C-alpha cells in the first residue's frame, strides 16, 4: 500500500507523518499492494480534520474524522477506514458468492444435510460494539456472543447490503 500523507493549513511534522504511517500500515494486510491511501490533515481553529481516501474493489471510500488532537483524529480515521474496507470486501465477497451460486445450482434431492463440524468456545459477556469489532477482526460474517447489556445470547451477522443484523434470544 502506498500512503500519501499531507497537511493543509499547517506543516506536517516528521513525527506526525511517522505516526500516520505507523497507524495506517495496519491497513496494509486488507488491501492490494498497489493500493493508494491518501491522508490529508487540515486544521481549523482548534480542531484537526483527518481525511482518508482509498479505492477498494473499485469503490471510492472517503472518511473524515475531526478531533482537537491530531493524533486522535488519525486513530479514529484508521478505525473508520478499517471498517469501511472490511465492509467493501464483504460486499465484493457476497457479490462473488451470489454469482457463483447463480451459476451452479446443486440438486438437493441427492444430498442429506449432515453436521460435519462442531465447535465449542467459552463465552464471556460483551457489549454489541465489542462483538462487532471481534467479528470484523476475525473476518467472519457472523458472531455468536452473550450480550452484557441484555443478558441474552445474540447472533450478530453481516447483511447482504453490508450493514449488520442482530438476532437476540429471549
């Protein structure tokens, strides 16, 4: 990934540029090697706005984050870019799967549904935001968790439109 960092209205110090490069480098595993990420920092009064622009799967992603602290604006920007890139990848994956499914229609009459894998894991209570972050970090389309807010079992899933849904046991 090629990062182009710049500033408007103030000088981009080597320390701030280095911090931007370090934080944005965490996005590299998500994108192709020749992808260009442009990060522009601008200052108005006390606030610093970080603008990120990247093209992923042919989709233009533009994210803006504003904070009094430039470093915090950059961190927020990286989190937003991470989420938007994952969302774009999920859309592309869903589209590819849909095209594949449309091409090959298996005959279900010959197949009997069988459970081929079982998985057990310890569930600690967590909030919905943490479950969403865990699901994205694991690059899964769904995540089963115990909701700390409602004391219920929940299934968080990625919808075909790229948004998220939550199924909650009662």
